[in-house]
C-alpha cells in the first residue's frame, strides 16, 4: 500500500504523531509505574521491567508497521484479484447466454427465468458498489495509517493496549472487504444458475427469491458481513439483513394494507376506552 499519493498535510500529521510517539510512551510508562507503585503490597518491587518491555515492543511495532501494511495489502489485493475474475463481465454475460439457451417451456424454466432476471438485474445494478468498497477501503486505511503511532503507543499500559489490538484488527478487517465483496458478488449472479428450483430439492420459490435479495443486500453491506464473520456473529448479521428485507417487504401495498388492518382494531379499542372514560367522568360530576 504505497502512501506516496497522500496529500502532504496528511503525511505531516502522521509525522507529527510519529514524533510524539516516544513522548507518549514515556508518559504512559511513568503513569504505569506510579499506578503500580500505589497498588503493590508493602515491600514488593514495582513491575517496571514489564512496562519497559511493552514500550520496546511498541517501538518495534511502529518501525515494522509500514511493512506489515504493505504485506497485508499486497496479499489481499492478489487474492481479491483472483476471486474477482469470477465477476468478469464477459464471463457473467456468457454464462447468462448459456442459461437462457437451455430454457424450455416448463414451470421450472419460468421460475428459473424469474430468478435469473432478479439475480442479474441486482448484480449489474450493485456492480457500482465495488467502487464504494474501494472508497471505504482507502478512507479507513488512510485514517489507520495516520493515527497508528498513537494507537501503537497505547500498548505500553495493559489498560490501553486494546487500542493497539483494535488497530491490527481493523487493518485485517478492512483488507477483507474487497475479497468478501468479490465472493458475495460471484454468489449473487451465479445463484440463478443453480438448480435450486428443481422439485427434488424441495426449496420454495419465494424462499429462493428472498435468498437472492439477501445476497443483494449483503453485497452492499460488505463491511457488516466481514465484521460479523470475523467476530463469529455471522448469524446475527443474517438476522439483521432478514429484518431489513422483511421491513422492505412490509412496505409493499399489501404489507401496508395489512398493517392498516392490524392497527384499526387497536385504534377502535382505544377510541371506545376514551369514550367510556368520558362517560364515567360525566357521571361523577356534581349536579
């Protein structure tokens, strides 16, 4: 990840934080020694050497960070380039032609054609999201590069060390965005080429359509999917996407009518209760 394209002001801010690195480390080191002194039992020697070791390790991390970022970016770029070959427009269009050529006049072919239309329309419509993924990557990568000296200096104290862990976790997570987008986009357009609509697989047609819509939403929500995947909470991310899709379905005319029907009895009941309260209040008034 060559940072020479950055504006000179951004480089100056990074250099300023890098120059402050050792001052921050020294300050945190003194704070750690003082806090440890007041917490230790009487007669015990302060754990000064442990904090010094953490400070030295932080200095090594700061020096090695550019190489770490370059290696990580090169690896993910190569991987996303290989996976991205599956989203080549010529390949996508050729597979579309092959699928259309195999259609016959049957109910299965009609369902396949509907699913194929939805898959390819959403794929071509959301293809522009790859540029949004690149934009988010550059934006986040730049911020992490600029603030990295401060986040690494926080490694001196165990209480602030999670900031350094969060830096590398964010670098790894951001690097996975483009790879995950390529995988989800390939699943989106190739989903319609599967045999999911055949009767022997017993998959409802509406389920297949909703699964396709969920894949389309997941392409747009790539950072959310990556975060849930790395933290072991992919099931909760799928639940969030499912709730969004169900909310979108409920905004259709039929969904709005159903909501109105459900709301009408509640509104009528509240109106009756207010009317009964007014009648009771009138009866209690003195004549």
